[in-house]
């Protein structure tokens, strides 16, 4: 059974407070995006995008893992 975003657990500390890392320059920075950042639903990963950027970050231990989608 595939793991959904709502059931993600950190492979390092086993906590469920996980943020998706968004890579690249956010072209549409608005109040909704700002609220998602404040709630730590997403994290801005930066503008330098590589082929091996992680997709998830634990808000508890800051462990990063996974591979971002293209």
C-alpha cells in the first residue's frame, strides 16, 4: 500500500510532523503560500535545483529524505 502524505513518518525519528520541500523560485508568493510556510506544511528549499534534492523534511529533527518530483 503506497504511503500518502498524510501518513508520512520521518525515517530518522518516526514523527509525523513533515513538510514538503518546494524547490525553485516561488513565482506566485501570496498569503496562502505564506500561511503554508508558517504552519510548516511546506519549506522553501532554495533556487538552486539539482537532480538529487530531497522531497521531505521532518519538523522535529530536520532530517531530509525522498526525491523531489520533476
